[in-house]
C-alpha cells in the first residue's frame, strides 16, 4: 500500500509468491480434485456420470404423463425444468461415509439427483411435477399440484406433525384400506412386490408409507410414500429416507446457522452500511463521490445477471406468475440496497485510508496506474492459488477434527440456471462487494474503535465469515472457522498490496472454483466458458494496462520504501 504523494507502486516478491502459489495449486489439485473424499460433494456425482439434456427429461416426463397419468394437454414450448436433490439422504450418506457404497448399489434404481419437469394441468387447476433420473431418464416420482389450500400449506410446512394433519384434511374421509387399494396400482407399476412392503402408517394419519424389506443402507431404509386427493393418488415418491437422528441434527445446526447469519452477519453488515454513509460524508474532502460509481454499476449488473440466470429455479419456486414477479422485484430491491451500501463503502473506505495518508485504491489518472493494475492482477492470481491451497488444507483438517461433511444444494447447481456458463459472474459480485465492505471500509473504520489493525481485520473477517453459515456444510461452525483463516489472508493482501489486488485475488479465487463447477458439466460450451471466466481477470488487467498512458508507467520501477500493515499499525490515532 502506498503513502499519499508517493508514486503508486506495487512491490512484491514475485519469486516467493510464485513458489507459494505453486504449492497452493498442488495442494488444491491433490485434495480437491484427485482425492474423491475431499471433492465437492455437490458436484462429485455429476462429474462422473453422463447426464441427459433437459429436453430429453421433458420427453421422458411427457411420455410418462400421457401413458400413466392420462395427461392430454399440449405442453408449453419450454416447460420449467429444475435440478432436484435429496439433500438429507446425501448428507447422511456423506457423514457416514456410505456414499460410494450407495452409488454402487442403489443409485441406479433410486437416484438422489433428478430433473423435475413441471407440466401445466388446467383440468386440476394446477400442474404435474414429474421427477426424472438425471442419468437414465427413468421417471422415479410424480406429484399432482392442485389448488388445495391444505396441500399448498403442507408442501411448505417444515413441521412433520403439522404436515400430516394438513395432508389428512385434504384427503377427506379416506380409510387406510382405501389408500392401500389406490396405492397398490402404483406399487406394481414401479416393480415392487406387495409381500416386500411393510406398512408404517396408522389409521387416521395423513398419507401412506411403506418400507421395503431388504433395501437398506446404514440406518436408511427405502420408503414408498403416497398422498391422496379425491379418492386417488396425488403423489408418489420412492427414496431412501434419512434417519430421524440425522434430520434432528440438521434442524439444530440450521437453527444455529440462522442465528449466526442474521444476528452475526446481517445485523453488523447493516451497521457497516449505515456507517459507510456517515464516513463517506465525514471524509468527503479526502475522496470523491464519483469514485465508486463504476464498480457499483459492475456489481449491480452482476447481481441482476445472476438473478435472471436463476429464473428457472424462481419459476419453479414461485408457482404463479404473480409470485414470480414479486420474487424478482424483491430480489432486485435487495440487490439495489446492497449496491448503495457498496457505493458508500467504496467512497467512505477510500476517504478513511487517504485521511491517514495511505493510498489503498489509486485513481485511474495517477501516474503508473496501468502497470499498478497489471501487477495487482499478477498478485491476485498468485494469492488466489495460495488461498486455494490453504482452503484445501483447512478442509482436510476440519474433516478429521470436526468430522466436517457437506451435502447437496440444488439452489447453487449450474443445472438450475438458464445459462450455466454464466455462473462465475457471481465471482465478480463477491470480489467487488465483499472486499469493499469488509476490507476497504471495514478495517479502517473498525480500527478507529479498537486501535489495532489485526483486531479490526479479525472483527470484520468474523462478520464476513458468519454470512456463509447457511451453506449445507456441517457442523455449521466449520465454515466460519475456514473463512476466518481465508478472510485474514484477504485482509493481509489488502493491507500489503491494496484494494485492487485484494479484489483481484477474491474474484480469481471464486472464478476458479465456479469455473471448475461449470467445466464439470462437460460439453464444449461449458468447458470453454469455465476457462474464459478463469482467464477473464487477466484479460481485464491487460485491457486496463494497455488503455492507460504508458509513459508514466516507467516510474513503477523506481525503488520505494515498503508500507502497509506496519505503517497502518503504527498510526492508531489516524486510522
């Protein structure tokens, strides 16, 4: 980081960084890509299995609906198709180290990943949901969504007893015997023998459930579940159910994750946003209100593109056009508020740093800016490689100390995006927004209170880390522990090299992870797109370099004294 008035120079020991970056990449490839047990669980199965196209899923769903459900409607030109996953089952198998055994034994017949095809069903004032195996196209489950208020409430209820009561109310006065008779048709159609089934539903309970003898893995047993309406079968699912000990564990973990996210992250981030407006005004003579506009626009465009890219998932969740519009407007409103907070964080953070005589974010018109950005990009890539290695080691340690495991998250899957190759645009959203709020503004602002650069970095890092606890990684404390280490390293990059280098390192780090996720889909477009996003920060760095005045860049090679963390730490009264 450069003192105000000095030539803007980014000095770095590239030989040492290159060595550490190489070690980081080796660790990343060994632990994240070559060792299956440390691979990303949400993408492991997708990387190793051929997947049908969404159009093929639609064709299989239509064939089933017409032949088995009497569906006669003309399907829409582009039915909504979403990726679905049995989150609890996958998590249980992952925790108990049973995933490979399940994949070998049961996955082909009872997949935990499917495409859900939504077909409009005007005759029932609702729609059909057909679940198709991701690999074979075989239909495994179906549900008839109707306008029933009870079922609408049951589908969103998280309380098992409440759900059962609502289902029972929707079924009317169907007896247990009548349910078994209606279900027997589907039991035979899906190839089960009645003699292998054990009834686990009692008279008066909602729905109907059987367990299947001889089909078990660990404490998970294959379960057939039915719901009914108007005397017939409304839905049928066949899946291995996670034991209650696991689902109770997840509920408790989710409870604490919500507390950490909303009380630890959202509340304090809101406070930072308000303070950013205050300090942008207080330090206005040291900065400019024009400064944050470009990055704020880039951030907002990235958020809107990401939201539009999630349209298939939003359509599936909304259920109606009116609700979809509401969700879209709400999402855009949230992102607009976040963009405003980002803008004032950029202005306020720049003002706070310049107030103490440090140039954390050089201006484009300053001599040497082009080469400064270019070298910041180099530093960003090398530190991203280091961070990937550190993350891999942390995963390794956490898995063996906290028994950390993860499960699937359909909302984050590239398959639920209109254009999977667009996923890594969110890396730019995270890199710009988080480095501006928690590093450029957060560190100098908190340091005014705690008088310690390290403590300020730790506090803002903890706030940032707590915002990642709702990811499906357990125990939920694992993610904050991991991100506390990574966040302190991002803070070091900011304090040592400046905001641009920190932003590049964050964008590149996320682009590599998201780029590999896109490349795992396998086709030429996604392979090319994944590589493009990984290289895009380099392209941006070179474009800025070539379009900046060249002559002043010569001063970049003049030796200067090192400044950054030490200088900021020696000036507690000014930071």
